[in-house]
């Protein structure tokens, strides 16, 4: 198959700027994205989803982390909702 030719910049039609209004959900989504950006917090969420109930002590047993570290990760997840 013939390789597809990409247009030169001169051939491109300029995009029209789109105005996007700020929203409260922008802040909420950013906070949630930050909260789940850490692999340990993703793992904690997966454990919580897979179990009917869980307490910090049970999570500590499942993770190679100190109780205080697990508590800090839980705090961040809770703050993000």
C-alpha cells in the first residue's frame, strides 16, 4: 500500500478557536485525576472495588507500605471523592 501523504502546514485549514468556559467540574476532574495518578492509589481503589468492606488495617496487610502511608493515600482518595 502507498504511504499516506501528510499535508504540509501550508495545506492545512486553520482550526477555529473554541471558547470553553471554566466549570466546577474542571476542578473536580483535576482533583480526581491527581488522586488516581499514583499506582498505589489505583491499587487501593481496585482492592476496595473487589471487596464488600475494607478497613485501613486490612489494606496495610495487602500492601507493602506502612500504615501511615496507606492512611495518607486513603485521605487523598477521600478528599477527591
